[in-house]
C-alpha cells in the first residue's frame, strides 16, 4: 500500500512515519504540512491511505477530505487529530478511522494491522501501483492550476531545480526538478532522452542523425529541436526500433 502523511507538527510527523515503517508494509510516498499541496499532489498521484490531521494550513483536513470523497478512486482516510468534535463528520465522509491525540504507540500499531487486514480481505481494492496512469497533469500558470491533457505536452526541459513544460502554445514553469516531474508522466508516452530533456514520443516528426552517433528530434508544430544524449541512444533506438 502507498500512503501519505499530512501533519504540520514535525515531531508527530516523524514519529508516525517511523511507526508505519517499523510495523507495516505500507510505503510512505510523501509527507505534507499544507492541505492545498496535498490536493495538488493527489491530482497526479494515486495513494491507498492518507493519514490526515485536521488543523493544517491553507485547506483544513475536513475540507480536504470532502474534496477527496468526490474522487473516482478514493484513498482510505485516517484522521489523526486533537479535535474530537469532528468525529461524526469524519465518519459521514466514510473515514477509515479517527484517532485522537495524544495517541499511543499501540493504538497506531492496531490501526496499521486493521488497514492491512482490510486490504487483504477486500480483493476489489486495487493497490495504487496497479491503477492506470493519469491522463492529465496539473501545470501552474500565473498562480492558476491548469489541468492539462498529457498529450498536449510536447517536451520538458530542466533548469536547475525547476522544470519548464512546453505545449504547442504555452510554456509553464514547475517548481520541481525534472526527475520528480517526469515521474508524473506515463512511461509509454514520454522518454527521458537527455539529462535536461524529456520528450513526448507521439510528437516526434523527424529523427535526424547528429554528432557522435546521436540524434536530434524535430517535433510537430514546434521549431525547437530536442537532443538525444549519447547515454540514451541505445535505449532510444530500441524504443523507436531503429
């Protein structure tokens, strides 16, 4: 199972992470201290479980859970909070569990066993790793989140800790590195052809031989040409059956 932790108290976040790693097979994909960041993350990532505090910045845990409840593939939500008055609302949202702070180690261990048993006894619950890759990705422009079809992306370019994303008419600057952004794109469509570039294979119009037995890729609709590095040539040839 894949999980994320949403907790703005650093020590509580660290202790919960340790218990999950020590007492379960659950993988922690990410940790957050801000509700809006979680919502952005979930638009491009699938997880099975969310360990969710209520008193968090930007978008509190209850509002976040209300948004998540509308997802087609809803993760299990475990509230971990100091506020007992939200318990009824939490279970109306079909929360898996509601744990009050300060919690004991045994309470968390019992919860983890309950989670794993629940998934094992419900074969219809597909682990996040086996779900189909998303067909959209969230891009940011002028502080707006643009939900973009992955087929509209032509290529991406690394700029230190930023990633520039290019569609036919727009350029987006994402505040994540190239490796992290490429993980959001399905491998069957996109190829990391160079340390600094990732290309949409369906947008390649022409493959032109270049220096040292490498290639330059000419793309449909765009003037820019994407290089294939020497270290990626063999993999690219196999992929394109050259």
